[in-house]
C-alpha cells in the first residue's frame, strides 16, 4: 500500500503527493546533488537561510499561532534556524568533514609494494527527517537534521509535524525556492504531511521502510523513536536512525554551592529553567539532586514558593498537555512522593507546573514532558553517585559547584561522562548553543545512537561514510582526493594532517 | 544462567572463568584504563606488539597447525598484527582521534552570552571482540578490532575462535604480560573460550547481552553477525555492533582492459586471487563481470584452464569445507549455470576450486566462502550498471580498465561508491593494506554498520563518542581540553583547526 500525503512541496508529483513520489524524486536527485562542489552546496545552504529570512514575518505569525509559543521565542528560533544553515554552509566550504586521507603508493616497499590509497567521506543517500513539535523551526522542516543532511550531500524528505502544518509548509516553500534558484533537481527536498484522517505514524513508518532512504533523523518521544528504530532494523537493508528521545537531565547541587550561593536565587533560576516554554525542552531539568540538611530544605522551600507563583502556559498540543497531566498525577500518587508545590493552571491545555520530592528514584525517572520536576536528596558523595549510576543515558547533566566541592566534583565527572552527552556547570541545561563544540546527544535512551550529536557542526558526520580509492587512475579520481587538490582541502598524508 | 568458559586469561577469576567474571573485571578496569595518557596507552600498545613478537615462533607453529594455512602467510600475519598495534600506538600518541573542539566563551555576545564549550571523544566502555576463523592473528585475539578498541581506551573481552584455541591463548598471554608490565588492571583484557561441549554461540550471546559491554566487534558469517546484531538490539540498552559479514566483491573487466591486456595473464591472476588461502578471504573475488564477445570468451577459457590446474587447499575447519562443498554444488545445479571448470580436490577438507558462468545474477550472489567464482557477462555499459545496481552492499569492487574505457568507468564510479567501501583498479581485492586511508567496510550486508572501517586507523572512531563540557571550571577540565593543552593536541578553535 502506498499512502498519499496531504501536501508535497517539490518532489515528483505535486498532484498525487506520496512517500513513493518523494523518495523516488530524492533518489533521482541524489547523484546530481552529491556532485555539487563545496562552493555550490555552501551557496545553496546560505540561500535556504536567506529564503527563510525573507518570510520571517509570515513564519513568526504562523509558528506563534500554531505552537502557542511566545513571539520572542519564535523570533529567536528563526535566527537559530538560519544561523544553523549558515554554519553548515561554512563547514561545507571548509571541507574538513570530507576527512580526506592519502597514503601514497610505495612501489619499492618490500616484501610487497603499497598501492595508492585515498579516502574520503561520501553522503549516505536520501534522508528522512521527522519534524519535532517543540521547535517548529529549529528542529523541524529546515532545522538541524535537515541542515546537516543537506550539508553532507543527502536529499531530504521531511515528514512535517501535524502540530504546525502551516509553519512547515512555509519553510518548505522557502527551501524549494532555494532549490530552484540553484538549478538543483526538485527531489533534493520534499515535504510530506499526513492528510486529514490519515495517521502520521503510518506515514512515518512507510517513509522509514522506503528502500531508497538511507538514514533517519527524528526528535520526539521515546515510543515514537523506538518505533522508527524497530522499523529501520526490520528492513531488508537496515539503516541508521538518529532519534533524540528522552531525557530528565539531572541537576546536581553540591553542598558548597548551596552554602556559598544565594539559595533563593538558585531555586528561582531552577524553576525558571523548569517552566521555560512550558517545560517543553528535551533538556528540561526533570531531576534535581540536592543534599540533605538545612540548606537543601531551604532550597526546596524556595523552589516551592517559586513554583506556587508560576502559571501553566499553553502546551504545544492537546495530546502533550494530556500526557503531562497524566504523568504529573501519577507522580503525585506514587508512594514516597511528596508534592512540594504546584502552580496555577493557565487554562485549557495549560496545566500547572509542579515540583515533587521523592524518597528514592524508583519509578520517578521516566520523562514527563513539561514543567514537572522531581527532587531527590542525597546524604553524601557516595549516595549521590549511587543515584546517578542508576539513571539511564541522558542528554545533559548539570552541576552546581563551589571551589569547596572540588573533591566531590572530581569523583562525579567520570560518572557523568558515562551517562550524558553534555556536562555543564553552574548554569541550566535549557538553551542549547549551536556551535562546533556542542553535543546534543548521549547514551540510550537519550538518543538511539550516542555516538553522535544532533546540534552543532559535528552532526554532519551522521550522514556520511568513508570510501577508499585504491590505484584509481588520476583521470577518474573525485576532486576531493585529486593530487592537485582543487578544493584546497586540509588532508591527512600518511596519517598526519598536511 | 551464567556460562563458564574453558579458559580465561587475566580477568577476575581464572579458577572459575565466565562471562560474568570477564565483564565485571572489564567494567572495573575501565576507569583506570581510559584515564591513561596518550603516552601511557601508546607505550602499552607497543608493548603488546613486542610481547607478540617475542612469541613469534611458538605462535607461527600453533597457528599453522591449527589453521592449515602456509607458514609464510602466518608469518606475514604476525607482522600485520604487530604493525597494526604499532600504528594505533602512533595514532594514540598523535591524539587527533580525540577530536578536541573549543568554542570559547563570548560573555559580551548579544542577545545572549555564549558559554565556554569544549568537546572531546571518550571511549564507549568495555568492548566484546569475536575472533575470526580466517585470520587467526590479524583479526582475532589481538587483531584489528582489539587493537582499535584498546587504542580508543576500551577494555576488551575476546571470545576466542574455537578453530585456533592454542593460538588465541598464546596471544592472550602475550597481551596479559603487557597489561601487567604497564601496571594496568587485569580486566583491561580477557580471553574466553567455550569449554568442551559448550556452544560457542551461546557463550557469544551471553557476552553480547552483558549490560557492562558497550560495543561489539565481529568478523564472520552473515548468520553469526546478524544474530549478534539482533541480540544487541534486544538489550534494554542497545549497543553498536560492528559485524563484518558477507561480500562477493564484484570484479568488473571493461572491454578496453581485455582488448589491451594479456588475457591469459589476467585470467591467471584472477584465479590466483580467487584461490589464495583456499579462497578464505572476506575480499575474495566471488563475482566477475565480463563483456560478451570473443575477448570475454577467451578470458573464460583461460580462467577455466587455470582453475582446472588448481588443487584445493585444506580449509580452516571441517564446517567451512562442508559449507563450501554444499554451496558450490548448489551453484552447479542451478538452471542457467554452466560449470567453466573445477580443479582437483586436495584431500579431506580441501575441496576443489570452481568457476561457473551464470546467465543472470538471480540466485548466484550469495557468498560461498572459499575458492568459488561466478562469471556473468554483460552486453554494454547499461547492462553492466543493471548488474551492479542489483547487488547488495560489498566490501570492495574492482575495475579492470584501460584508457579507452574512460567513459564507462566514469559512469560506473558513482554506482560503485553507493555499493562498496573500497574501489580498486587493475588489481585484485584480496590483500588489505593496513593504513590510514584504508576502508574495510561497506553497506549492509558487507557490514552491519557501513559508516566505519574495521581495518586502518579510522577504526578507532568506532569505539568513541563525543562529550561536551560547558563552563566547566579549569581545575576540573580533562587534560585533552585544558587551556594549556598539556598533551600538545591539534584542536579545532571555533570550527577551524589551530
């Protein structure tokens, strides 16, 4: 069965949009698109950014209305989306991601001559990207996954998120204009939305099963991510799935930080991070580890006051609000859990933020997407390590620290390194910088593939694989590995960078 | 149920060896081992090479007797094994694999300051390595997978191959001496063998299911590899499996190469590569694509003569010889298949080499491990591309080429790039150079993860993942990302190499 989709931008058949049409167009476009030079591909990515910027006011209006997120936040997301595309334009022009390695022939080596060996990275092929609900721009249609896949040389088929169809379609039209402006084949980018009454899940499954696709980028729920991982593994040719799924982002407050710091300011910053954007961030601080004793008690009390004063904000979708309400209610009903405070409801689909304190971590470490915090207490460094070692893989871990905590922090760091993709000190995990040193990833189930990041320039490596050319005649060598180095790449000669 | 193993070298409990003991020792050793400096780890790897070299004569004797492979080949494998370890010692000392990236703080940036961000690669954790039957040294106990995992900072638990238990144990003792000489925890390296009457498969499954292991390296059959992939995916925390499994390594002879070249010499070189080491190479040229017409006919006739003169060599195990006999017999019985020639049997477990010609590729593209070749003919460049596009992923593709073939080769190259990990011209795929530009990998089912290589220095990246440090105080930063760069690493500053 081939599903039809509500809309397709670009691709082969706008009258009868379908996974089939989009994937077939992507496969057809691949050879041409991957053959673009660094300059061409870089210019195309910059143009995508320009086209999105040109639609800024329409985009902001649509995204605010569809997501319920504040205008300032959405405006910032436009900048992040275009900034991300421009960063990858620079990365592509530099060309280091091609990882060129040359081991020249040694015809006189004994006992055997060495052949001429040249290596470069090539793009995997067409990539499916699933738009995320919580970042209608920066992690959706032309968000991080799309930008890094296009940068690697992979055509992209986006499954738009049903929570922001209009925003998705506007962005898709902007990308499509850039494709046309650079005379690229239309199949370089397609955008599919489930039609009315059609299940988005079914559409997504069909997409992942399409034999022409070579990788999947996804940001969303653990259930959704695991379903895609299973579908991809079940193909006759399995493909990698980069699913960013579930994290409660432990925050550790060390005793010195509590003794030295302003407990009220710290607690209020915690609640600020917890309730930012209705708590709808992958990096939301869902778990706080606090020392036992008076300072910790004071922090809990202060956090309770701050939460009690907070009001729920409209969540992205009714389904997300309902899941939050179920999750927070289950937490409250759990034995050993005490409600520290709840805020006020902000109306329909805007449930109250909540902080609870749990005696143990048993049963309270599943992510509740939204402004729901769990506090757990520790007696000493050893019991803290026990807490942390019991956790699943996470995107981030945060440590609040003063110089007096140096020994505890030294013990903690290797433990945290085994659990997370990013370790941050004296800050809050919400807010992910887009740059070269960022890691937005981490061990399972934070992601389905902890060897990579979905934010930052390293993300381009997810959509590549190495190929070696042995004794290939000069007239046939790809530009990246030619002797005269026409792209001016930094290359590795006999293992050392030139 | 915890299985006991026949023997364990190092690890926690030599009296009651088991997966449990080995994995628990590996997990315990991990923190110490991964904290070694580049100099320390590099010296340890060199010592492993020295210890293996010190046992050279005993090793050669054991491996020749257990594998039936000629002494010259095994002696070469000792050199390859130690050379591989020394290459990784150099890679570790250089430190580029740590991929350090620094995005310094921008406290005055508007609208938001940028935090201080630092990234490095860390080792995944303990790794299970499955010894391969066909390379008792270079792909077994201290072979490529072990060397690259140890280089990355991962303790290794080897499941020795039952076809060469004595060789494996000798190598394991050499590694263990190096571990002791460098005062490393014993769990850095363990070696397990299934005990008499115990199924090696069961032992391997238990190993892959152990929650302390973080990755798997395997070289062997498609069935064996897929079973490990399934077991790893089925864990509550799935882990990556690098299985190198199945490849028929298509060789394309272009018309010009046939017109220009010495057809007899070419055919005889083909049969030489096909029957080298009883054909027991992952890169064995199992499929040859030859033009229709008189020159192609002459090649087939010459290849037939060469095969008819060849004698079977003893295969690695009785099971492998039996599978070869079944596979070649099934090929002969297939409709549309004509036997070009068979050689002579070389006695028990030394079945005859064989070349057949097939009308189409239907049903003849499954790997038959051993000296079994299939020839298929093509009428023009288009039919050749159709042949190749119908193939599954492969480790290698070989092109025999003369300048007159340039147009056909240009058409072919992008097709081959999508199918294989290594493309070679005017040579034969057997013989894999260990170096920096090598790729011994390729799309499924050549490997279970085509984004990597199991031979060459890039293999170290399979056992690492990135971690980001945000605003971590100077006194807590790992050496690799400290401002004063004590290891003298080449680092990326704001995206550009320093």
